[in-house]
C-alpha cells in the first residue's frame, strides 16, 4: 500500500513539471503568467507512440521508487501528507488560473480592438484615386515643337530606354523649359522606374507644372514617411505645397504632432501653404508650449503669418515688442502681424521701425508692404529706401516696386547716383523700369545713350528696360549695333543679344539679322538664339544660307550650321538639300583623294 502511495506521489510531481507552473509568488505579490501549453481540455488527442512512451516512463518511475533505500522511503512516507496537500493546492491554483484565462484574453482583445480603432482613426481620411496628368494647352505644345523640332522621338526613346543619367538630364531640360509634350510618358515612367533619383526628378517636374496627377502617391508617402528616403519626403512636401492638396491636411497635422525633427519644419511650412482657419487654431495652441526648440518656434511664427492666424495676433505683437525675445522670433512676428492685414498692425509696425536692429527693421518693412493703400505704411516704406543699413534699403526698394509706389522714383534715382553698395544699384534699375514714370524712363534711357557711362551699367539698364518694355528699345538696338562694330565691346554685345533672345518681338528682327551676318562665331550663334525665339520670316533666308554654306565644306565642323539645322528641323527643305549637297561633296573629295580606286 505504501509503495503504491509513493508511486502515485512521484507521478503527481512529474505531471506538475510537465504542465508548468501557472502562478508564482514574487516579493509577496502574485504574478499571473500564461501557461506555455494550452489546458488539457484543449490539447490534441495523444498518439499511440506518445501513450507508449508515457507508460514506459511510468514503469521506470515505479521501478526507481521500489529501489529506493528504506530511509528515503520512510522520508517520503512521512512527507506524503504534505506532498498530497501541495499537489492539491497546485491543482487548485491551476484550475483557478485556467478559469480566469478567457476573461483575461477577452480583456486583451478588447484593448487591441480599441488600439485598432485608434489606428483606423489615424489613417488618411480622404484617399485620392490615381489620375492621369492634366490635358496640356495645344498652343503651348505647338510652340515647343517649333522651338525644339525633331526632339519628339528622341526624347520619347530616352524616357523609355535611356539610362538614369540620360533621363535625369532630359527631365532637367523639361523643368527648365516647362516642356509639357511628354507628361504622359513621364507619368508612366514614374510608376515603372526603380530609381529613386529619377522618381524624385519626376516629382520636381510635376511640381513645376503644378499638376495634381501624383497626389495619390504623395499622400501615401506622407502617411508613413519613416521608411522613405528623406529627399523623397522633402520632394513630396514641395509637391503638396505647389498643387495645394487640401486632402493632405490630416497627415501633415499628424507629422506636426509627432514633432519628429526630420519632418516638423516641412510639415509646418506645408500647413502655411495649404491650411486654413481650422489649422490656424490648431497651431495657435503651440505658441503656449515651452518644449519647442528655437528653430521650431521660429518656423511656427513664420507659418502663423502665412496662414493668417489672426487668433494669435495679440501674442505675436507681444513677442515682436519684447526686446528680450530672440531677434528672429521678433522678426517673424513682425512679418506675421503684417501679413494678417489688420489695420491696427500699421501703428505697431511703424513704432517697431524705430528699433536699432536692422534685421527687425527689414522685417517691419516687409510687414508694412502688405498695406499698399495705407499712407502711413507707404511713407515709412519709402523712407526706408535711405535707411543706414543695406538690407533694409534692399527690402524697401522691393516693396516700392511690388506696390507700385511711383513716389519712390526720385529716391531710387538718388540711390543710383550716390549709393556705395552695388547690390542697391542693381535693385534700383528694374524698380525704376517697373514703376514706369516719365522721370524714371528718361533717366534710364539717358544711361543707355550717354557715352560716358560704362558698359556694365548699360547692360543692367538694358535688361531692366527690355523686361518691362516701357521705353528704350530703339536706343538699346542702336547700342547693340555699336558693339557689333567694335570687338572690344564683345561682352556687352553678347549680353544684349542674350536679352534679345528672351523675347519674341518684331522690332528685334533687324538686329537678329545683324548678329547673324557677323563673322564672329559666338556672335552668329547668339543671332541664332534670337531667331529661335522669334522665328522672324525675313531672317529665315539668312539662317538657311548658313546651313547651305556649311554643306559645301562637309569636312569642316560648323557648330552654328548644326545649331541652325536643329532650329529648323529635319523636315525643312533646306536641311534636306544641305544633306544631299554634303554627301555629294564627300564623294567628290573621296574620288580626288583616291584616283586609283576611281579608275578600277
């Protein structure tokens, strides 16, 4: 009987070791641990092999117990009652733990469900389906075909078969020229390419065109930017800002709240471009936070001005007037309160202009420039043209130009005559030309015709006058003809030709022909640039003659002839004729160089 009891006790302890302990006491407190194996009721049925192994193990245990010395048997007999009680307690704890598991699991599932709900709430509220690029203007396409003939197939093949560097170079040209002829091909490439650099350049291209065809991709990137290359995320931010994707607001706000330094500034800037009153209220709460870095606070203030968060006006005024505040915070606060265009801001800004820090005065002028019709604001801005600091003068000149303050022209003329800073003079030329007053135009034209004025200021004046096209065109053309006769003035000749090539104006036809008639290769090349932009009919014969003359001497390289061919295109009759002449000349030269081959 005792042996049987000993065997039963040993077997119970073995069972407890197999199923593991489900409760353990740690420092007097109970810690529940989920069992490694499922409860017996949920365990799969044992195989015959498992049953035989267990029976074998049980028999070995019985044999071992039988072989125990009498002292050990006696010890086990004495502790049998304690062992039975321990086993009973263990079984009781196991049962209670097993009974409590479903409730615990349900609790965990409920918590997980809550987390899932929160995750769902954090997803993009509005998803934008994929869409093709916008339909482009037919007239714009025709102009590009005329300006860049014979490039359709070549460019399409580069996009389809070209290497990374070739594609990026071509896309750079597209961005520079705003070439809209290949928007569909570029769009298709975006979703095919595995090259990040190409994808980013395509983003830049559609950013320049402000085409919303990639909004779907942009939203997906901003929703989870953490595994993306930072340059890609930066490009997406710029794209969203350019196309004004309002649907991106939830994910941009989420990035602001995350306060991740990699995205915080760009996210704030994007809010300034696409946000509204709701986002302004959201951002206004950030002004009270003390955990933002100085850079984050500066960016926040700038955005509050751009988004016109009038709710923060009083706080921004307080920061702008606080002499103990960081100077950049004061600067951006001054610009922000000006951008909100509240009438009471003029008085605040005019007072701030008295500050000794030129950086703050510069921002004050920028803020006052938002009040175009306010006399006090206008007076202060014009007065700032003669500020003691150069950056303030530059800002004031730009503000007068932007707001059309014709009263500023005498100040600008004086600055041109007396200012020691070349940067100020450079700024005055286009400002005077833009303001288009009789006094200002006469002054600039006089600089063109005055023999005593150096060529460098003449070039700057010509650039300004041709840009706004209010006066001086005839005088500038006459100046260009002077330079064509004097090779010492080649720099001015090239500079003026470059300006002529920017605009398609009939009055440039004659000077274009004069440039093409020059024996100087660079001057003739500039003439081709002027023709390429204007396509003047009376100059076309001159361009064709350049091509024909070069065809008669095919062994001599002629860069301008090749340039002219590209301008006219392979379908032009003269280009075809020149190719034929060139082949005939090559055959003649070959016969002359090898008469024996000809005899055979």
